[in-house]
């Protein structure tokens, strides 16, 4: 760090990303509460373990290869060039460690890692109460440390080929995180099948209500809270035009989005809250006041508007959020009825459909605007956004999940046996718990009797 | 003698980079880390398969009914 201004900028940036990571941790706490609330009592501990252990598995694999993929794959490789030099972000690089000459890589890596956990957690909710942990944790590594980070390298990198060629714009990850995770969840669900009892013999879907609606709603509130950190983490907090080294003239320092195009925290604060509100209002009406869907609708609203929330007017963000939420709700029930898909927490709808729709809407709303501060990039356009949404939801989300799940099902390692599903996944731990309680209370009663 | 090459902080920090011990072993650490990761999946798959086999073997309709009724 050459000067005090440079030092302050670096340390501020370091601290900024660190704070976003702490905030984003709440997303995971929220997902755990949400899943436990939405499930039946006989599966709670299994669900918690399923969601907890994705943390270390995605973390270490994101260290070993996920982060390198982000820096090495912006050209495809093979679409507009070869592999980029990702050596500074390879797991054996001295900058991927305790290093006084690099204060940013660690916190930037961690911010992306928390997105990885989120992608895996989105899939987790959809498949509760019948997937084997073995299968889910392999899926968690694939979505968290491989597929989402490939799409980030393509469409969420200042030099990604989708940004350059398609003009792809997805500032707060409608497609890059949510559409891909929703598509991935759908790919697993198609092969996994519904929970026992979800559909009547004539195919009519049954509602499986959450055992604890309070926990579900508090979980969603925590996810909203963590989402603030997510939004902030998508920005570069302060940078000079000289460092960007693009087309911006003058010397005015700015915050930027991930593409290094200018934005402000003020703008995204307006739009975060207005899109949350648009989603909540429409979800309340369309679900006739159902708490589960009203809260989920708030999330769907933010997710729909996220692709363009660096540039929208707040009232535009509110209406876009409402449109996406309405479509996500209707699509959820249509797909459930038509294709017998049991999405236990509405994850495919809230993340997948809302994310897809948000990316497409941004193509019309931001048509002709620059996708990047660099010369010769395609401008934002509806066709580029539509293709981008298909790549996110279908090509990198649904397709690999479907193929891998088919392989797992063929090997008998995807779904738990029906008897275990009916008995509950906590059956053995509950028996051990009861035995331990009876043993210790019996011993204590005997000790108490001797004292008399 | 120092495991990271630093035996004093009487230095200009602009000249200091990595400060973790045993620099130069990074590739070995990565290989061991990958083995640790794969080993977890292998052992976990065995544990879960055994648990589920036991659950099937010990299935009890009455107990399951109670679990279902607890909702």
C-alpha cells in the first residue's frame, strides 16, 4: 500500500466485505430455521445436519477449486478464448493464505463462498424429508463449488463472455444465484419424486403444512436480513476510474456493481426495500393472506428485481417484484398439479421462476444501456437476457442436476427407503436419546433414594 | 530459525508477503486436503447406508404411527 489514501481504501474494502460475510451468515441460519419449521418433527435433526454439513463441504471445495474456476473460466473456456490465468486464486497460491501483501482475496473469496452456501441451501429446502444426505452433499458441492461459479465466471465477472457477447446484466444475481439454484432443485426433484402421501391416488396434491409456521416466518425474516449483506457484497465499495481503466472519464471515485459499472448503496437500498414491499403486497393478495406465501413472496419480489436493482427506479422495482411474485406463485401450483412435482418449500418458484423472470424483464427495462464500463461490450438487450436466463436455469441448473440425479438413482443412493421415510429420519437418534434419558434418570433416582 | 522466515518485526511491512509456516508445502497440503474431502464422502456414505439398512430392518408400524401422529 503506497499511500495513506490507498491504505485506507484497502482496509475499508477489506472490512466492508468482512461485514457482508457476517450478515450473509444469517441467510444460512434462516434457511435452517425455515426448513425445520416446514418439516415434520420426526426429521428435524436430519434436516439440520443436512444443511449444516454443506457448510464445510462447500467451503473446502470452494477453496480447492471453486474460486479458481471463477477467475479461469470467463472465456468459457472455448467460447471467446482459452483458460484465463487463475493461478493467483489457485489453492496453492501464497495469496490464498495469511499474506500481508494481499488483504482482499480472503474476504472477497468468503463473500463468494457465502453465495455458494446460499445456492446449495436453496436446493436443500426443496428436497427435504426424502433425500439421502450422501446424495444431497454431492449435489451441494456441485451446485456450490462448480455450476454456480461457472455461471458467475460467465455472467457475473467484468470480463465474462456472456457480458461481452450477450450484454448480460444481472447485478444482484436473479439468474446467477437464484435461477440456477431453482433450476438445479427442479432437476433433482424430477428424479427424486414427491414425499410419500403428497399426492392422492387420483393425483390430487395434498398440502403438507409446516409443523411450526412461526419458525418458518422467523427463518424468512433472517433470510431477508442476510440478503442485505448479499446486496452489499455484490458491489465494489470504492474504486477510482483510473483503477477501473475503462471508458469512465474524470477522477470521481464510485461504488460499482460486479461489472465495475457505477452504482450507489443508496440506489440499491431504495430498490431492495421497494421490491421487498412489492413482493409482499402481491403475495398477500394472490395467496389470500397465507403467511407462508406472503413471506416467500417478499423474497420472490427482491429476487425478481435483483437483476436490474442497480439501475431501476424504486417504483419500477416494486412493480417488477409484484409481477415476478405473481408468476412464481401461479407457476408453483401449475407445475405441482401438472407434473406432480413436490417442491416442499416453494424453492423452485421463489428462486427459479422469479429469478428467470427477473433476468428477462431486465432485458426490456434496461434495453440499450451499457452492460460494462469497457469498450466493445454488447449493450443490455432482451435476447441476450433471455438466452442468459436459459443458460442459468436450464443449461447450468436443471440439466446437470437431472443427469447426476439419474446416475445416483441408478446406483440406489438418491432416495431413502419408504420405511425409513415413514418412520422418520431421526428414528435411531430418538431411540438413543430416550435410552440415554431413561438410563440417567434411573441412576439419579437411585442416588436420590440413598440420600433419604 | 523460524517456521515462516520471520524472526523479528523490525521490518518494513511493504516488503512482507506470506507469513504462514512451512511455505513451499502448499501443493502437498492441497493433495492432503482433497484426500480428506473425498474420504469424508466415502465414510459418510457407508455410515448412512448402514443406518438406513437398520431403519428398514427395525421398522415398526406402531412406532411409525406415533411418529406420524406427532406431525
